């Protein structure tokens, strides 16, 4: 059971007017004379959670966009007044994990490590608590003041999903708010929460014990940045992330990197499994045991039939027939009705029999100029070809396609993909079922794999 909500210990942030974040050299030592920088808030979250809308609400219209050095990933930056202080706001690319699988995720990871923002604002989808917890429990290791914003709360309520905000605050010891960014609801609460940002605590005692064991094996004399997240360090090495090899020595020094690597080897020898596998598995188990207490589903606007249909879609025996039925429905609705019946009716009857002959008669009667005739109703005329093709041919296909997708999503039919996913677990090899690498299943969820039921349903 989650602990009772406790008081949040806020971290006093430095005044931006006098804050000076000096550069560090390869061994982590401060370089004197570095110019002072403005206090910084980094927006971090999964893709498509409304992070950019929150960014625009905080910064207004004065923003600038540039590529992150050495990449083609665009970053938006702006300024905002929060609690009487001026902050630089950075809208980082959407991520599913701080163990990057794409260039966007790598950029977000590097920003959090290299720039160490004064506040991390985690913007989450209120409907998808599992993915939120997966990312948040990784951010805990960074030791940065954090605020959690559950955005799109209106969509969550429509589905009858209710999140226990007080329990979340108690677990992580950070401010937690709900917003509907598109309508501006909750933005004032969010700004007040940012002024009370707190360094989160690790809600899993078992995971905290693992990290403490790893840290004990790292000599204090190795120097470097003591804030380096041990659990994430283990995962970065385990995932063979080439990009981190040049980043870590710059941040924490070669000596500390070697010391941490030795600590990971000692853990593997002692427990006969990689530290990263144990950490990923423990994170996943903690989330599985906690999400049910934090997230309740009541009778929202989703009908009982739609709820049962969603469950049927997640079972292979019923999911495959529903998947095939959905594909057939889309084929006949879009391919046969939209691209066939509707196009033929509009092109041959509406335009071919009535509109184009009618416009041709009007042009010949009132504008009897050959050039005008060819321009409007000739073989390649603006009306006889341009309007006819765009309205009679393109419009029916596009309209039926989007209506078909809308109907499918409203009935939760896309969750049929989960049935196919579950039937193909053998593709991932023995790691999925055996205990030799215990974190295999958790690792797939960890990176937003479709087998994550929450991510599919949302």
C-alpha cells in the first residue's frame, strides 16, 4: 500500500539574479570565471502529453527554437516569471525512457545530465499512469527538484479514471497537480507548485537498497559528480549506448567512470545477474504493485460495452477476430464505399451530370472566350478537373478514412494490437520467460513497447 501523504520538503532554489552555474572540467572541478546563467526549468515527458502547450502557457509568445548542438533535434526555449523569479524554460523532446532508443531521447537525457536544470517539470498524461511512473522513478535518481503535472485531466475524467494525487505526493514527496493545458485550467496551480519544487525521494525501498549497494563500492576518492545516477548508469552501459561514452567522462571524470564500472562488475559477480537487469525488474515490479492503488477506474463516459470490448481486444482468442474484423471494416468502409461508391457518385453523377455541364453552359453563355472556357471547364480546367478531382475523388477517401479511424478509436479497437503482441512473445527469445535476465519483460515495457496495456488503451 502506498504510504499516507506526508508533508513535502521543498528545496530552496537559488535566486536567479545571482545564480552562477560554472562550467566543469573533465574531472568535475568548477572553472572560475564562467558567466552566470539564468535559473532553468526543463519540461520532460512522454510524447503527445501536451508538453508544448504547457510550454506556451508558461512562456507566452516570446520563444526561440534552435537545434541541440551536433544534432538535428529542435529545442524550444523561452522565459517565464514563476513565483516572482525569472526562469529559462526548455521544452525537451518527448521520451519514453532516460535510456535512449532515439536521438530525441538522447538529447533529453544529455540536457538533464549536462545542464542540470533547477527544476524538472514532468508533464504526464493523466490517463496513462504506468508510463508516467516509469519515467518519474528514473528522474528520481537525478536528484533534481521536480514537479509532476498530470495533464489532459479532462480526458481522464471522461474515461472514469481517477488518480490519487495525495498518495502520489506522499510517495515521491513532490508537488503534484492536474491541468487541462488546452483550456488553461490548472496553470495557476502549476505555477504555484513550481515555486515549491522538491527533490523527490525513491518510493521503492528495494530499489533504494540496490542503488545504495552500488554506491558503497565506489570510492569517495574517485571524485567527480556525486549526483550521477547509479541505476541509470548501469542501464546505459547495459544497453551499449555509444553516445554516453563521450558524455560521462566529461561530466564526472574518467576515474569515477572506471570506479562505477568496477562496482557494476562486482554486483554482477555477487548476485550472478547484471545490476541493470535487477534494477529494471525491480522498477517494473514496484509499478505493477503500486499503480492499482493510485489509479481507480469508475463509471465514466465509456460505456460498459466499450469497456468489455477493450478487454476482449487484449486477449489473443478474441483479439485476432476483432483485429481482422476491424481491418475488413476499414477496407469496405474506406476502400469500397469511400473510394468506390462515394467517388463514383460524386464524379459521375454530381459533377459529370449536373455541375460541370451547368458551369460549362454558364461560361459559354456569359463568357464566350475560348481562353476562359479552357481555363475553367476545358479538359484540364480549374473546375472540370481541379475542383472535380479534389472534391469528388480526394474528399470521400480522406473523410471515410478519418471517420473509420475515429469509430475504431472510440470503441477501443486499436487494442487488438495487444493480442498480436502477446502471441509473439517468443520473438524476444528466452529472455522473456526465463529468469536468466530477469529484466527482459520489464525492459520492453520500460521503452514503451505496445505490450504495455496502459499505452495501448490510451
